[in-house]
């Protein structure tokens, strides 16, 4: 996540990732699994 987000400041990390996953064409049914895995990897699941 960049230091200065070019989108809304109120977005949570997972919302930011959801937005960009959609922008990059990642299928909606795969996004949540990928996002959960990335958040677990950097210990941001809580």
C-alpha cells in the first residue's frame, strides 16, 4: 500500500486491495482468496 493513496482516505486495506484487484481484472470469485492470503502474509488480518 502506498504512503499516499490516490483514492479515498477512509478505505481499509482490504477495500484498497479489492479496488485494485478489480482494476487489474482479477476475477471477483478469486479476489477474496487472494486478498486474504496477502493480508495473512503481512499479518494484517485483524
